[in-house]
């Protein structure tokens, strides 16, 4: 699971938050800045039940509750000032090697338990890249079969004028609405209606994902002009190496 600085580069970039791990292994997503004097929680101390601000030592748990204020508790034992203090916190779920955060109103939905997350017997690679355009332009690509022929297959040949090497052209496309999004199908000059590209197709998952069989891609908005692309790739080991851990 990407954690620490790697993961937090994206948490901070997309939402001004900080992904905190406690010493007893909970994961929480909290405001990047302490509600006291706005110190950066990046520099906090990882403790058993939370992340302690490095400036005056206030300690926050993964729900955002302030559970310790060393000086205030000493100065006014009965005051319980900490009960009035919260840092902004968002629910997270760890699944498929990713930390999923939810920023909407309660209740938080469960992260879909997509079957590939449980496959095992293989390797998962997760890649992050920032793309300088709106997330919806990226997601539009999730339902665009024909670009595959030109953008992916014909790129090198087209650049060198080698038109004889062009890939088989698309003859027919179709789209079918399903519970989780839209399936798109294609028939190319080298396939027919018995081919999985037509019988199975590829999935454009609502609201911001593509699933092609062993690969997900989520297009996460950073702002109106920038997107964080999260790719999830499964590579199985050969049959004769299974079971494999
Ligand atoms: S700024 Fe965080 S405890 Fe004071
Ligand atoms: Fe593509």
C-alpha cells in the first residue's frame, strides 16, 4: 500500500488533507493543519491512538476528536477543553492496496468490493500520474473505443507514414447501460461477434473509472484543470506457480 510521503503527496495536492497512520495501524485522513495554531500535521508524531501535533502536542484520533491536550489538561484539570476541539476528518477504507477517502455527506458508502481485488496469485501495480486537464475529459476516454485504433495502435506507424502497418479498422461499436455504468463493444476488421471485444466488452464505471478486465483506472479531480489518474494493474503468475503469495 502506498503510504507516507508518496500517498500524502496526493492527499495534500487533491484536498489539503493529511493521511495519518497511527502506531496501532489505523489510517485516517485529516485536515492538513491543526485547528489550534494551524501547524502542519505533516510533522506530527505517530502515536498509538492518533497523530500528535508537533507544535503544542494536541493529539487527534482518526475520527478527528482531540483526545489529549498536555498543557490545557494540566492547567485546568476539570475544564475538558479538548471535548470542544476537532480536526476535520474524513472516513477512509483500505481496499485493493489503495486508501479510499470519502468527502461527501453521511453516511459514507462502502467502497465496491470489485472481484479483482480478491484475485490473488499475481502482482498488483498501482501507478499515479497527474494529467493537466479536467477529469471529465479523461473519463470521456473510458467510453471511446475508436481512439484505441488511432491513438494506441497506429501512433508509431502514422508518425512515420507507414500506413501499411495500420491496425485493423473498427467496423462497428455498441454501448449497453449496466447497473454500474456502460459497457462498450467493438468489432474490428480482424474480429467478429464471437470475439470477447464484442461478447464481453469493456466497462466505463460510474462515475470516474474504466475497467478493462485486469486493469482499473480512476480519474480523480484535483481542480477544474487537473486530474490525478490512478491506475491499478493485475498481472497473474503462470498456472504452474500457483498457489502464489
Ligand atoms: S498548533 Fe497544533 S497543538 Fe498548537
Ligand atoms: Fe487509451
